[in-house]
């Protein structure tokens, strides 16, 4: 496991680290992938929070308690998710030069066969 990832997971969420699950757990016995638009909105909110602070790391595919559950989406779906997040974020931030800002998935990480991505 990447040492930086181990440290982030051990420290948990805080000012500079946010975990986002991609699963709906309203029925604990049957977790299902959450709606893309809802995940994208959550990503956009986290990015706005980081932009208003000193930056940070968002780990998609990690539960609030630090358990890595992974991201069950294809690369194409992840690219679409980032595009939706970027559009949502731009609509709510009152700056004119945001059209050039992209939201990259900066890295893909594997832990126990679960894919996560950090933004």
C-alpha cells in the first residue's frame, strides 16, 4: 500500500482530507452504486470547500470510517462523473474564468483489489 494513502486513511477525514463513498447504504444488506449526479454534486461541494481553504485530497471509494469499498465504475464513467462535477461546481462559483478549470482524477489507487481515485 502506498504510504501516503495509509497515512490518509489512518488519520481519517479532516480539513485537508475528505472520503466519499459511491454506495447507497440505505439498505445495508444491499449496497448499490449511488446516482451519478448525486456523487458529482458531493464531489463539487468538496472541491468548493477545498478551494475556500488551503486545498485537500478527496478519496472517492472510501467510507466515512476509512473503509475502502472501491469505485465500481469504468474509466469512461469516471470521466463523465468528473465532467458533471466540474459543470456543477462552475454553476455555483461566481467567477468568470472557471471555464478553463478541469477536475482531473489525479491518481488511481488499488487496495485489496478495490479501485479508489483521488481528486
